[in-house]
């Protein structure tokens, strides 16, 4: 943004300090002058004094009038006001420089950050005050921006890799088919459809993730228990196919404020993830909702192999696929928990992952509770 050059803050502060000093000086001199003039006659007076030796009158005592006092006082007062003006300007200039030094450091840090270097910090020393609070808040903002930029770069790199894979496979299959005219077209189309479906699913997942990160959605009252019931009914055939016992329970009225579509996506992703990452055969998945004065809770538990705490801490990162199983075991795009985390964050909630005693994973989602209508 282009602005016309104006007076610097330092000059404005200097003029303000000098102005205050001048106002105080004029006020003080005016009070002194008014106080003195109250006891001075309007005109000069000669007061005779008696001679103690012979009783004759002595030399008359001259009492100055107001004009005489003004003639003597005014030049000195003007000189003092001039000195006060110089003192105010010089002292205000150096004082303003000292006071604005922290702002200069913050401005320099902002310019460095604007050039793309987010690792720079202000780190303003000294005790806490308004300027140091501003510097600390600016450092915190830079830390979060640096972390978000690093995460976005890592995510973009992973997304590019994941999207490049189906495109490369498609290109290779078409090249092979071009060299072999007698190749079964039906089998080729079936394989191309599978690869294309995966690319579409990945693209849709990336769009959902971007929408959740931006918070671009309308908010309304949503009953989380109804969404959990809907997700359980939708994924029940998948659970039966994998011989997983899927059970849902919870409190009615677990109401929060948010997007019904995104919260349904959240619940569905968590339940789907619990099913496909369950034991190869058998196993259990339990979905529970609860409401309390502090908020609403969605709990999704599944049985599985023992998960190391270090692995659990990385499961919410994009393109992570459980405990090292191959893509053939569960052909997801690796964004289920990442999307869930973004949706929860966009709804001002928290998502926690913890190893389940006896094996498996426990996902706990806490969201703010909607107020009474």
C-alpha cells in the first residue's frame, strides 16, 4: 500500500513533549506574574521615610508600579520560555528515540518476515510492558506462521507425490496398451477406472481439507449423536464385510455449533478409519457421544495390534497409513485423520489420539457445546 510521506512518529512525539513543556512553563510564569501583580500598585509610588537622627524626612523609597514590574519580568520570562522550548525539543527528540526503539526492532523484524524469512525473532529484552507484550505477540505469530508454512510445504510435497502416482500409472498403462494393440480393452478400462477413482478421491479429500482449514462454512446447531448414528448406519455394511462388530451409543442432545456436512465428514472419517485399521478379521469398533456443561465429546475406539506411542503421535499427519500396512490392505488416501483434525480445529475443538489398552486406538474429539436456543 502506497502512502504519502508524513511527519514521523518521533517528530510528532517530540513536538508533543515540547508543547507540553511550553504549556507548563507558560502556566507557571502566568501564575507567578498574577500573584505578584496582586500586591503591586498600578502606578509607581514614592514613600517618604523618617530620618531617625533629626526627625527630618529621609530619602523617599521608590515602589515600582505594575508597568515597571512587567518591563523587568517580561524579558526574563521570554528567555526562560525559549530555554524551555529548546529543552523540550532536544529532550523530547532523544526521549522519543528511546521509547520508539522497540518499535523499530519490531518493524525491522516485520520487513524481514515480509521477505520470506520467518525464522527471525524480535526477542526484545527488559521487563514486561506494552511494547514488549507486542514484541512477544509478534514472535508468537512468527512461530505459528513458520510452523504452518513448513506444514503446508510438507503437505504440498506429499500431495504432489500422491497425485503423481496415479497419473504416472495411467500414463504407463496407456503406453503399454498403445504398444500392444491386442491387449484386452475391458481389463485396461477397469484398471484405469480404479486408478482414476483413487485420484478423484484424493482430490476431493484435499478440497475438504482446504475447506476445513479456511473455515469457509456456515455454522448452525448440530446434534453430534445423530451424526454418529448416521455414520454407523452408513458404514455398517463395510464393517460386516470385514467381520467387525460396529456399535454406537451415546447421549441424545450432544449439540454443538458448526457445519453439519463437515461434522458428518469428521464422524464418518473416524469410524471408517477405525474399521479399515482394525484386526484383519473380527475386532470391535465402538462409537460413543456424550454431553456435559463443558462441551460435547465423540469417542471412537477400535481393536487392533499394539500401537507404539511414537506412531500414534504421527497418525494425524497427512498421508500416514496406520501401522505400516500396505496400500493394498486399505486403499485410503491417508488423509482421514488429517481431515478430522482440521475439521475439529475449525470448530474450535480438540482431537486426541491415544493407544487403547489391550491394543488399538482411541480417538477423542471435544467440541464446544451449543448454548440454549
